[in-house]
C-alpha cells in the first residue's frame, strides 16, 4: 500500500544564498558551496563544489550549512534536478534543500528519484520576468508516493541499475567521441599547430556570424509560441534536438531575435561552469539568446566538420575570453578565430567516418 505525501510534510525546507563577491576572502575557506551544475541526480561531495567558503561567509549571507543526506533541488536554473550531499555543504539561491528527513520512513534516494520524476511538471510551473523559477511554496505542495521503506529501497536499487546501464552507454559513446578526435588528428594533424600546413581561414571568411537576443521577460506575449529559443546551457549540453523555451512571432518582429536555420553552428560566448566555448549544431530552425554566436557557413563548408574542429579546439577558443571576474567570448573574437580548412573531399572523407561512428552511437543508445 502507498499514500500520497506532500514534500513539505517530510522535512524542513532550507534556501541557499550567495556570499558577497565584494569580499573575496569569503571564498577562501573549507566549506563546499555548490550550484545547480552539481545536481547530478546522485550523491555529491566537496569535489562537486563551485567554491569553498568560510564560516564568516555563511554568517553574513543567506546560505546555510546543510547536514549530510539533505536533498538538494533546483528551483531556478535546473528546475527539478536533484542531488543528495554526502558531506556538510552550502548552496546558492538556485537550490532549495530538504533537511531533517526521517530515514526510518523515507529513503532519501527514493525521494530524490521521486522529485526527478516530477521535473517536467516543475519546469512547466516556472514563473517570473527576468529570472524564472518555482517557489518553495509550490515545491512543498508536490506529492510523492510513500511506500514501505523496503519498497523504497527496492525502487532505488532498480533505478540505480537503470542509471548504471545508461552510464555504460554514455562511457561507450565517450570512447567513440575520442575515436573521432583521433581520426581528425590522423587526417589533418593538430588543428592548432597545423603541422600539415593546411589552409587557414577566419570564421568570418567562411561564414556569416550573428547573434540573437532575449525578448523582454515581462512581456508575456513574447513567450510560449511555436518558435524554439535556445540558450547557452542547451548548447553546452550538446543538444540540439529541442529547446526548453519557445517564443512567438511577435517576439521576432519586435525584438532583435532572429530565426536561424537548421545546420547553424552555435557557440556559447558566456555562461556558467564549462559552458563558455562549447559548440553544437541546430537540428531545427530556432532563435537564440544574445549569449550564443550563430555561425551560418557558406555552402562549400561542412558544418559537422567545422563543429568537430571547434570541439577539438574548445580549450584554445575558451582561452581567448576577455574580462575580469566574469570572462566572456565575444562576436568579434568568434569572427576572428582561425580554423584549418582542408579540401572539400577531405572534409567529406572525415564526415563519412563520423557518420559510421554516429551509427554505433545509435546502437549504444538503443541497446
């Protein structure tokens, strides 16, 4: 037998916060402080921290020290994503934690999986103008099924097994990606050192480079339409099969947003974590925000080949970033970035190899 129980009834809700950046000494401590990229659906520790903060940072900000085995839930960036902490840690304001869960009644991993199962609903409930998200009040009202503790643990074992199978497939795909990189270097040499003396061209010599915009969040008429609207986090995830948000035709007409065709290469110019410098190809027509550089290649150049090269040169491109505490790429930097450009026949030969690898990836994902 099971019964529906609201999340607000199973523990205490604790919000996070960010210590003042005006005090850099706050970020020179030993207490892990995490943000939403750490919400991996599993268990996390100090290795997943964005930074290590001090006790003074905690005392002077809204963040709280969470006991081990708290459930962390994304409520702004990464809505619905979860993790369970193994060590005491703090979070930023994008995360709400549930503490004090009675583990004689609840397996904390079971609760984590149950919240993940509600992620689509939680995302659909996001509200806000400039910053979107869900409230603690809404989260407290979410119901999950309480089963016997034995049944909960059985569910966790089963879901962990499924997760392991997915990880095995992901590891196989990662090895295939390494094979693609090796083949690239074998055919063309290191793209930065260019030992084979292949032709070099700036990106703006082989493509038109543009960017998008963010329609005014306070204008509801701009959002919820039929036009996919892509952000840098989705580029970093490698997507690009569908977008988290959509905009309307009115947004295209009245803002600087543009509709880019399928096959456009997107490069993240700024974003959290390792986002900056990541690239992906649009598989459908979509608009983007202003943090994405849209590379529309001339017809004689292969988008998948250029993407493969950008991925190989990720660290080099990222190193070109400018700025102080918040380093960014810019449209100017992207346009001036130089790539090797082998013959069309060589590009096609390489991409024929990539297509075979993609078939193997498909097999991994569907077994």
